C-alpha cells in the first residue's frame, strides 16, 4: 500500500503521446488513431484527459503502477512537437520515456509496429517532435491504417478519411493491442510488447 502511494505522488515517469488532429470532424479518421489509443487508455485506467496545458489536452494517472501523463496535442498534426517539447522540458522527462502513438500507412489496418527509436519515416507529426527536440530516441507504437487505394489518390485526403465499415474490427483490435503494449512498455517490457504485437 505504501509503495503504491509513494509512486502516485512522485513526478510523472512517462509521457504517453497520442497524435491526431483536434475537432469532431477528425474523429475516427485514419490520422487520429493515436488519439483513439489515448481514449482507450483513459477508459481502461480511469484517467481523464480533459485539462489544457502547453497546447495539449492532458491527464495524469497510474498505468499498472507507473505514473504517466497522457496527452493529445491540440496544435494539429504537423506541429505536434510544440506540445511534446514543452511537456518534456517542464516535467524533465527524457526521450526514452516519451512513448508516441501514431498512424502508419505502410501497415495494413489492424497491424502494429513497435520500435525503441527511429526516424520520422515521413510522418509529419513525428517529424515535428524530432525537429523540436533534436532527438530520435522515442519509443513508438505505429498503428496500421492502410495505404491509399491507388497512387493518384491524395495522401492528405486518405489519412483524413474515416475507416470503412469492413475495417472497424481491425482498427478496434489494433487500438486494444496498442493500449496493452503501452502498459508493458511503461514497465520496462518493450521486448515483450514487440514480441506479442509486432506484425
């Protein structure tokens, strides 16, 4: 009992970032699966992401014994780094404890890819974070949203489109698995998360 109390009153150890765009019109779009994962974590662990600080909605809570800040940047995707860098600086959270969750068009719907670090890979939200913090050492969970149906299809239109009915089960499963992976990763079990959930 004492150890749980002590953990909950210490400084946050992890920053869990879901990337997306603010506003109801972007709900359930491919680009917003990071937000959806944060919502799932809130539901599972009884955390409310409703306060506004450093250009992000955030909540503070315990995930399987580890104190975490959950955030949804409100700057729109391409400027996600503004919120992330401010939270990192204020709470003194190192990059290796900043877990970023975002969409990946190179993965089929429902698939995950977990990495300890890496480049932005063309994702503009990750690009903003890396540029503003000058490091690539972010563990990340990439959620597959499927690639555009043909080369001439506009990429922006694709990632801002909503999932089709036939994709719903795959998306739901991926978000559930992502939330489970977060629980493992904030407790030092990234290898286990990778073994369980990587495509």
